[in-house]
């Protein structure tokens, strides 16, 4: 499983965040909110992001999707 974070912040902002919190996975910059829109992760105003977790199988199918912060065990089980 390869986790990725996606958020509209700049690449430079992400570098600082990764360094500060010692993430061991990449954060992708989505300033136009294209990825967030495609994965239905935008709030009703179309600007703010709703935290959403997806597990996508190697074949490209969505195996798990949940808004908010689901239990890690649920995510791992879906992987």
C-alpha cells in the first residue's frame, strides 16, 4: 500500500509540513482542486477540502472510501 496525501497547498508548503510532522509518504499539490473534485472530496462551497480516505486497488478500482478519519484497521483491511 502506498499512501498519498492530496491538498490544494503549494509544494513549498507541503515540504514544510512533511518536515515538521515527519511524514513517510508524499503529499501532492492540487491547487486547482482537480483531484479533490474527481474524488468527491470538496465541501459544498467547492473550495474547502473534506478529508476523505480512499483505497484504490492495483487494478484501479475503489476498494474503500470514507469521509473523515476512519480507523486505520479499516483502511489496512481494505488494502
